[in-house]
C-alpha cells in the first residue's frame, strides 16, 4: 500500500466547498479502497491518503487537476503495511490538532517538517478519529 501526505491551498475557501470535497471523497474512496484524513484551515489543507498504489496515484492525479486546490505539493510518500485511518474513507479535522501558526506555515514549517513530524500530526488526528468513532 501507498501513503501520501500533501499540502495545498484552498482556492476561495468556503464551508460549502469543503463539504463538497469531503462528500466526494467519502463517496468515491471506498470504491477504490482509499482511506485518509484531511486537516483543513482557511489558509491550507494538509491531507494524508492511503491505499493501493495505483488508486493513490490516480487520486493524486485528479487532485492536481482539481481547481479547488492551488499549490499542491507532496510532503511525503511511502509504502506502508498498516493504515493510519482504516475506518475512515476521509476523516476531517476542521479544528485541527495542527499547532503551527500562520507565520510558521508561511515561513515553510510544514514543508520543512520531517516525515516523523508529519506522521506525528496525523497520528494525533488518528487518535481523534478513533475517539470519534468510539463515541458513535
């Protein structure tokens, strides 16, 4: 399986656009055995997607062409044995566990983060997802 973490900027962020992205992911991802999480703020998306390599490559190609995303950049890509979000077609964290300030983000903190730092962020989001799942 393949896992990709990427960052992008929303093009004209609004709640309806985010709802559309999440709805589309939750409808299409199960068909392609893709899981993941989207951490969103008004000024950026950081997303982890995981699944079969061909499915992830196809999804990422579509994301690159999606006009709801600008400045799409891969932060980390790797082969994995176990999923971080096995229960979620797409978990969303609108009040992100991410603690970088806007100035730090603009200064390149996310792009400079090590793979371990990126995975720590998504591990925290995965803990939140499991707690959410347990509460339902």
